[in-house]
């Protein structure tokens, strides 16, 4: 599934924003996706354990 962007919120107040997200998969305990790294100008993939997140926002 393609989404526009994802923001992850962590308990320590840190937020991570990912843009141009592709291949979004929301599993029971895991979020997986690929995204375009603006700082490195390459496509990357990411996996996050949901138990480590305070919350997340997805824009379709």
C-alpha cells in the first residue's frame, strides 16, 4: 500500500517523519515500509517494533 508519509512518536518525545512511503505493511507487532531518504537521496526500507512506539500517524 502506498501512503504519502508516516510520523512515528516515541516515549522520549522524539518523532521520526518519513516521506514518499511505499510498501506500507501494518502487522500486529511491526510496521514495515520503504521510503525516500531526503538526506541521502536514496530509497531505504524500515521496520519498527510497535511496542517501542507511543503512536504513529499515516497519511494515505
